[in-house]
C-alpha cells in the first residue's frame, strides 16, 4: 500500500489541503473540520498523521529532555511542567537520564540526535560544555534548565539561587543564629555554587565571619550529605542551624536527626530546599526555599517551541525565576 | 565521509570481527579487548557504535516504557529498576507518560513504534486491550507491569495485590478494628480490583459483613480519594480505620487528617500503600503495604531483553512479586 499523503486526507475528508496541513502542524482548526480530518486519517490509517506532519515540516514533533535522574522530585516536577505545554502542542517527549554522568549525558545527546528530536531541554550534570557547543553549532535548538554553562551562550531557564540561599540565611540570622552550617552541592555544579555564594554573601553582609569548618560539600543525590551532617554535628562547637541546599540533602538531614534522636527545631535548626508537600507534613515542619519547578518546565518548553519554529528573537534568553521562602517550625528563635 | 563498519573497527582495533560484533551486541568481552574496541570506535567517531549495532542486528537498542504518569513514586521507582538493567546492557530507555488516558496510551505506542524501539514495557491505564493485541500480533516484545489485561496472553510482572491488601486488613482486624473503610482505586484498573478483593476476602474470612457505605472509589492520581475521606469521616457511624490502596490516596488521607485536626493513630487508624521513606518519617509513622518497586522494573527489563533476543521460553511468564507489611504508629490497638 502506498503511503497516504495530505492530499489523500484532503480528498477523503473534503477539507482543503491548507486546513489539513494546519491541523497536522498542530494548529487549532474548527471542531467540525477537525472531526472530518480525524475520520479521514483513521480511514487511511493513523500513521499518516505523524508521517504527514514530518513530511510537510521536516519535524518529528519530538522533544528530548536529559536530566541527571528521572527519579528525583525536582526533575519530575520540571518534566510535568514541560508535558503540560508540549502535550497541548501535540509534541512527544523522550525522557533520558544522564545518571549524573557526563559520559552518559554525551551518549544521550547522540541518542536523541539519532532519534531526530526537534530540540533538546537539558540539565547539565557538570561544567563540561563542549558537547553542548557542538549541538548548538549543528543548529539543534537547546534550552538549559536549572544550570547555566560557563562560556555557552544558550537559552536557559534557571532560578535565582543566590537570592534563595541569601534569604534563607538571612532569616536564620534574624532569628539569632550566628553559627550556621551548610550542606553545599558539588563544586562543579552551577546551581550549587550559586547557593553557596548566597550563603557567603548573607553572612558577609551581616558581618559574620566565614568559618570553613561549617561548609560541607555533598552530592545532589539520594542520601547525599550524610557525611556532612556527621561532621557538622560532631564539631567541638556545633552549629545552631544547618542549611541544606537541595531536596535530597534536606531529606538526608531530616532522617539523620530522627535516627540519632536530635530534635529538629530544638537541638538544631534546619533550613531546607525544594519543598514538596512532604516537608510541610513533618513534625516539625521544615522551612524551605521553594523553586517554581513546574514553571521552569513550562518556560523551557515554550521557549523551545519558539526556537523550533525558527523564532530566534532576543536569543539567547535566560529566564531567572524567583524562589520564595516557606517558613516552618524547624527553625528555633534564639532571640 | 563513508559510514564506518564493524570491519573498520576490527581493522583499527586489531580485534577480530567476531569479538567486535559480540561487543557491539552488548555481550561482555575481555576488558583489554573492550578498551581497544572502544578506542577504535572513538577514533572512527562514536556513531559507528549504535549504527553498527543496528546494522548487524537490526536492533535500535532502545526500549520504550509507557506509564500513566512519569511523576508518581511508583512509576519512578519501577523505571529506576529498569534503568539499572538496561543501562548495563547499553540499552536506552524512552519514557512516555500516558497521562492516565487510553487515547494517549495508544498514541504513545504508535510513537514508540515509529521510533523503532526493540520492545515496550507498559503499565496499561485501563482494561482496554485491543491495541496491545495489535502490538503482540506484530511481534513487538511487550511486558506488562503492575497490571494484567483480561484476555491478553502476555509476559507481565505484577505484585500479589490480593495478599498485600488481605494482610493489611488482617492486621487491622487483629488490632480490634471491625469497621474498616477503604479508598479503592478505579474499577477498570486491575491492581485496584485486586486490592479491593483482598479487602473483601479478609473481612469475609473473619466473618465481618461487607458494608458498601465503607467502600469509596478514587482515582490513583495526585489528590485522589479526597471525596472518599470526606464521606467516610462524615458517616453517622465513622469507621475506626481506613485502608488507602496506593501512594497518592494514602498521601491525600494524611493531608486531609492533618488539615482537619483529626489525629491519625488516635481518632482514626490509617493503613497505607507503597511506602517511601516519607511515610516512616511522619508522626505518627504510617503502616503500609510495601511493593518491591525496583524489583518490578528489574524483572520486567530482564524479561524484555530475553524476548528481544528471541528467547521465548515459557512464554507467557507472569511474575507475581511478594509485598510486605511495614508497621507504623498510625494503627491504634482497640483491644
């Protein structure tokens, strides 16, 4: 059987080629026309749909996304946000996990190119940027999320990490804390560096000396920060508060304290990052820096679709979305 | 530049064509040979790898997975389990969400076929099975997870839902509960029906009459079960315990009780499903039926790879993995 074409759909449905084409490209058409077109497509065999769309526009209507882990809360919420937008435009999403490995990240990019995706949204695992340069030079639309790459001019959607961290530390200071520990992320991750910067800036602005023994680095992965908590809590002069800089390290802290009979909000204060319903349901509730995770995904998806449609206005655009502070009883007032 | 072939890799690496071929097909070869082959592939340009593998075997080394939502705990853990296996065999995973819609599920299947995946692992959204029949008739290897489809002979990995629910209800009965409500799932979902069966069986075995007013149906989605809790808690004769049959409905219950000042473990007992770290961290800790989520993914991936390699021994295989019970202070002893 020869492949069906837009002309066939037009003939069978009695709808003009232009309208069929607009429908196949994902634009809205009159409901009655849509019904006729869909009926014709069904008669001709559904495959015509994706095929014809590809033929007409040379697009696959597929977007690739690469995140360090498909199982963490942050990635999940961001992907949910993307899906909202992409789904309504009839794009499919190929989700890949780089498993926090730069090698895997590179492999997944090749994989997505092989699958002929129309564009890629990615959360880079490290500062390494050559492969992203390569992508951009090949004119593949790319949107970075959560993390910028030094030396790469590229569209991106990130949060104001410095301010998020700054405000968390500021609140702790206002509650009388002076000895504040931090579970910082890996030094080669943009987001982690920014949050550490926010911590340093807030302390400096309030004339509190930076004490290196209060800064612990950890992986942003499940169980990350465990060693850091052990060290901070066994210091001769223990901090009165600890700031955990992402969801996993916050979770590790809550678990560590519970398991060791350390009362959060009494024995030690804990400020977390990346709220989920969960932190507010705990006793005590955990104060957190909240990122608009869904919104990151939505912005990234919209911007990508714009680039796929060859609209490169104001390139490169970097959205910096605002974080907010959610208070909790995990912070003890010392004054 | 002409495309590199296995012969080129053999020539450059000095390793026999047979060994290169075995390596490219994902089999283990001696570490020293692997290094030489990888070096040769790198020199020739990485693309040879996937290409050659494809040429040689007609495979894409890609597996598709379709789950109702990419953001729920269950799907995530299952996918993580799959990745462990597939990654080590150098397969890539295309993750699709059917968004709890049978139409989307069908579209995603077409999408995955278009992407020429070697096989599909899917968690069907409903009892509708024609499209799965179609897939099987086209000799696409398919593994169902979590849910069986009536009238479809197909490999599958599911949990012993009936027993899981049975044992939860049994424990409640042993603690003196007689009036036990249930937030059951949608009636067109296999898993949900099985769990409801377990509830009914346990009550029957203990000669407790089934009271329809204690059975509420809910969507297995975020916020699912809210109306059910409202109804159960406002019954003239309130149940002393409620059994929530998946993660989301358990979460809804915890939130509802907290927001309405109802003390779990005192005013009412709550038995949940699908433990995460979180339920054990709450005060009180929530008793739950625990499914081996990672293991579901691992079993499904292994079985799929076997089928992709054309090993159809004992077809169809249905694994039924055991659940276990995790106790919690959310259950009050009435005796």
